[in-house]
C-alpha cells in the first residue's frame, strides 16, 4: 500500500505555526508514530500528515484477515497474524516515497522494527524461529525516521479507548495483554537510539479534537533540543 496524500483542511493557526517553524529551521522529514494498541497512533499520524502536508502511511490493521481470530481465539492464530504484518510492512518499505538523497517526506503510524516486538510477545519458540528466518530472508533496509514519537498510556486507558472506538475484532482484547504489550514497548524504547525520540504521555491528551493539545505537541516537535525528549503535558495548563 503506497503512502496517501492527506488534503484535509488544517486550522489557520496550525498552518501559521508550521510555516513559522519551517522558516527558521529544517523540519523533520520522516516522522514515525509508535505506541501500543489504542494509544492514538493513527489519529496523531493523520493530523501530523495533514498539518505538514506530508504523505501518510498506515499499518494494514483492517486488511489483516487473521487479526480478529487472534484477538478472539488466541495464540493459535499468532503466527499467520505476524507473518501477514511482516510481509505487508516489507512491501510498504518498498513503497516509501523517495524525493531525494535526504529521504522521504512521510508520516507513518508504525516503525518496521516494532514487528519483532509483537512476534516475541505472541509466538512460541518454534514459531519465532520460523518468523525470524523469514524476516532475515527479506533483507529489510527501511530509511530511518528523522523523529520517532512514542505515545504512552496505562493499559486501563488503552482498553477504555479500544472499547469506545467499537471495532468488533478488538472488543475481546484483555487488559492483561495490554499490560504485557506496554511493558514490551517500555523496554523497546528504553534502549532505542536509532533516531531522535519524543516520548509523550498521552493519557489525558486529545490530539484528534483539541487544537491546543495538538499545537503543544507541534511546539515540542519543532523545538527538539536533544536526541531523547519527554513531554508530560498537563491538559489543564495547555
């Protein structure tokens, strides 16, 4: 699936904020959003792509024919679920737009490296060995993002959001699975150093509907002054 161009209308003050930042410094060209299920990756990726006028690349969640069976029936469907994601993401790496030697302008709601995280969580030893063999045979070499935004929220918040958005195949996701997943993400990003990282506490932030919240995040993106930065916003003060 190729990256799609987002053309939705952006509020004027957000347009001006982006233009002002672009006039004073080089903006990150390739931004990847990461975090556990229900944390708001796709929502934020869509808003960022809209604000920056970048193409948007999304995970093929609704296209995976095994995912609903994995959530409802359990681990016997973990291997085909993971292999579908792996092979689809490999195609997406090949589809990433290449504008020039500096790399693509792109916002994505996933990192290809996180595929192994899910594989380690859901597969048994024999399945993981097979997964790793297939992964290695693909010789994936994706471009590194200029910025990774890692969204965090407690498992109970994630479950509440998942239930609220109402996707049938997600309704049986248990909070214990979400806790294990958030722990895996925490460990993964504790050691992550392949790109600048902005860690965002997304527990009380509404990037979809609150322009002040979204604008505050843009300020963090545009004023990154280290390779690892933390944003723990108090929504009452934004």
